[in-house]
C-alpha cells in the first residue's frame, strides 16, 4: 500500500525512522513525503520555518524517498515561485493552489507571469494546478504542457 505523508513539521525524519528500528529500506518504494510551503513563516505561527521544512525534504530526497511540495495557499506568486525554484533539486511533484475564503487578493497579471515561469522551469517537474488556480487564470488544463498533471497523478509510478 502506498502512503503519502504531508506535513508542516520539519525535522521529524529521525524520530519517524526510529519507529521502524532502522529497517526503512522497504519504505522507499511505498512512502512519499510532502511538505506545505508558503514562504511566509509569519503566516504559520508555531510551525517550523519553511527553510526547516525544505531541509527535511532535501534530506528525505537524498535518502531516496519520493518528495512532494504543497504550495498552498499561495500568499503571493513571487514567494511561491521562490519556494519552487529552491526545491527543484529535491522535489518530485508540486501541488499549487490559491487561498480559499478570500483571505488574499490576487493580481491576474502576476498570476499569468507565474504560470509562464512554471512552464519554463528546468527539468519540467511534475506540477498539478488546483482548480482554484486554473479557474482564476482562466486556462484550459488540456492546453498545458505534458509535465502539468491531473488531480489523479500517481507519484509512485
């Protein structure tokens, strides 16, 4: 059975792996680790910093685990792009969405510039745009490049 773990907690790896008494090699095939990133530590009081979460993701990826990033909610497009470009070396899949409930006003021009930047990322990483972002940008998923995946994307294949 495949499992995806998504957390805002950074630095959990050692205590998590200790639960398995050192026999974690079998986990690599069936466990993917994800972190939520916003680039705005001030919006997430009590959570480890985005930098600490990236450090955890980088460590897990270097150990051979699949990793993914939940860039949601987007607080601003520039910061989200910063998080994505900082993790290109250690992230296998990006999930990107807007804040629900109207907490942030988004600029359509900046959103379209963000989408152009996503299309130009080196290595063409796998990216899923949540419906909120697709709707805001007024785009057709079928017109996106092949590395933009559907909701049912399987990180384990």
